[in-house]
């Protein structure tokens, strides 16, 4: 499938349209290419394609997309660590002009990503303004809520749980990594205020089980990516739809 993924991504990169669906489609292809395991030359080209899609001046609506790609570069192995480091620096430069537009969830996700990327506090401060107001909105929206997360990528789900608990100490977050339904998963499906399913890292049997036991009127959210930033985005978009 590598030649097909390559060809499809090429058309998205060279195309002039940069709408939400473009980035969603590109994310699927980029994630697949990372997962395949590319030789160093193709890996470098893929990172260059990601920067080309982002553009020199990305918009605020694309911030989460860029964070998702950063997350993927951490999750997957790097055949060219120096090029990956250069990519991280280029992303940092693109985020600097947007520092005043970050949402509470984006700021919290960036703080967690910074530790994974090795960004020291002064370097992080260049892109991360004080998030008191933005995070306060998210904290209030999550207060005393019960959030359930289903993902087979345990590390990402755990990181999302920790980020949500940092933002809103009163939130309750339950995790499941089961491949089939069981009593614990059923209780989560029945009781959580909202349930996040990471579709890129889920088993059909467990997903169907959650949908079967989810009471009417209790929402299910679908995170598009498999990293923790995608989970944070799904939660924030739901509780603060106009953020």
C-alpha cells in the first residue's frame, strides 16, 4: 500500500485547498506511513510534506492537527533522529505567532508534549502564554464530570487522563484497553457522562459493546488520531464547542 499512500498524500500536499477534510485525510495517510516504517530518505520527505501541509503561517484551526503530527513522531520510531529534531524545531517556529490563540486543551497538551520532545521551559515559554483564562473555561466545563476513554494505545490514554486531571482536578477519568466487552467496560459505558473511543486504536467488538450499552442521550465521542492530543481535542470540542 505504500505507493498508494504516497500518491494520495502527494495530491493533498500539492493541492491548493486547505480545508478541514484535507487535514483529516492527510492525517490518516501520514499515520499509516509512519506505522509502516519508512527508510530514512522517505521519512525525511514525509516530514517535509507535513510542513508543506501546515504552511508557513498555519491557522488556529490547524493547531490540533499539528499537535497530532508531533504526537505521531513521538509514538513512532525515527529512522533519522536529526531530521525529526529539525521538524520539531520547525513546528515550534510555526506555533510562535499563534501563542495567544491557543485553547486551554492545546496549551495543556503542549506542556505534556514538551516533556516528550525535550523542550526546556524557556523554549516552551516562547509558544505557551499564560493559559489561566482558557484553562479555567475547560476546568469549569469538566468539573465533577465522568469521562471514559477506550483505546488500545494504553500510553496515549494514560497521558490523556493525566492531562485532563491536571486541567480539572475534580474530573473523574476511567480507562479501558479491553479487546472485548466485560463488566467493567459495561459499567463505564452506562455511567460515564461522555465516552471517548479512539477509532484508530480500537477493536470492533469492544466498540460495538460500548455502543450497545450506552444509554440514550449519553454521547459517544470519536477521537480521530491515536495519540493523547486527539483525545484532548475530542473532549474539548465537546465541552467547549465554540472554543
